[in-house]
C-alpha cells in the first residue's frame, strides 16, 4: 500500500481530535463531575466530531444512498446509530410511515429531532421515535414498538456497524427478532478490505481511530456478518453494496 494512502487518515485523526477536544474541555469545565464519566466524555466528544464530519460523510455517500434508501425504504424504518439524522433526508415520506432512530448518544438527539421534524416526522404524530439505547439492546427496542413482532419493515445501518458491541450477535438478533419476514436490511458501511496490505493498515490505525471516532473499527467485515445471518431471500452470497474507502483517478 502506498504510504500516502496509508497515512491519509492522519489528517482526519488530527482534525477530529482537535475539533472534538475544545468543546469537550469546555463541557468538562462547566460540569467537572464529567471527569468521572469517561463514556459520557467520549459521547460529548463524538457529537462534536460528527458536527465536523457528518455532512461530508453524507455528501460522500449521497449517490449510493439515493439508490439504496430512497427507492427501497418503506413502512416502519429502524435506523441504527441515527446520529444527526442524515438518513432521514433519503426517506420517501409517502412510503415510510414511521421513523425509529436508535441512537445511544443523547447529545445527538436535538439535531436528530430537528432534521426529522423538517422532513415531517415527529413524536406527537407518532411518526418519529428516538430510542436512547444501543443497537444491541434488543429487548428495549422491542418494548417500544407495538406488536405484532417482529415489528420493522426496513432496517437501515449507515456507518454504524463499525462501532456497535458484539456486532455478530447484535446483527443476528436484529434480523431475527426485530425485522419482519419479508422485511429488508439496507446498509452502507466501510468494511475490512480484501487486500492483505490494506488490512494491515486498517488494523494498525484502529486503536487510535477508535479513540477519536467513538470506538469505530476499520477492520470489521460487517457485510459478511450480515450475509452470515442467512435466511435472505434469493440468497446468492453476493453483496451489492460493497463499500471501499479509497480515491481512484483514471490514468
Ligand atoms: C459514524 S456515526 C453515523 C451516523 C449516521 N448513521 C450517519 O450516517 O450520519 C455512528 C453512530 O453510531 C452511534 N452508535 C455508537 N454506538 C452505538 C450502539 N451501540 N448502537 C447504535 N448506535 C451506536 C454513534 O453515536 C453515532 O451516532
Ligand atoms: C437498554 O436501554 C435502556 C434504556 O436506554 C437502559 O436503561 C438499559 O440499561 C439498557 N440495557 C443494556 C443491557 O444496555
């Protein structure tokens, strides 16, 4: 792997770190007891990092999301790690009856709610539900959704499977217990490379990357874990939405 590609993440690490650092220090200054809540500090930090990166990550994925989410999402949609709600702008309101956001970082909820409301989804009308738990918290997710179970028509994950705990069992439980038969999972994730030299660098950077980006791992084969759940209709072992990170310029 070329060194400039291998070290390309350093800019993001530096910008993310510096961008998250000052607002987080100010938050701790106002509430010193945060010093004893490392998880809370990490979430405050991530909410500011995503202020910096959310829009550009969305921009980079726009073409894929336009083809993946807009024509396919319908019914009750569950968005894993909804963040600031970037996925909402890809939903066709005439076909999506309810948007359920699973977002454990409560510091992201205000923006998420604003984005949803601008798109016509709100809690009063029963078209919006924001759950402050993690994707792995299946029993809480189910407890907020009315029977019959499984309750969800469309499960969406955009850049989230990289940071959930116990990803394999979480994905499997979500598909088995939360997704209706006939329902679909739409995902757009950065994943483990198929090139050994790139994998070496993904593993090299992951510990540091995870500190700045809320536990995000660069080395997860999330797409394979989704396929491995099995029971997909017309299963072929193929995965359409392969997401590789890179920049290609025609010679
Ligand atoms: C990289 S952001 C992506 C946000 C959004 N999906 C988007 O496309 O803009 C990852 C999100 O996953 C959330 N997250 C972290 N741990 C999670 C968990 N255990 N379950 C669900 N979401 C989680 C983070 O709070 C963050 O909002
Ligand atoms: C599940 O989510 C609820 C509500 O946010 C929380 O009180 C509970 O501690 C969570 N449980 C686990 C196992 O994460």
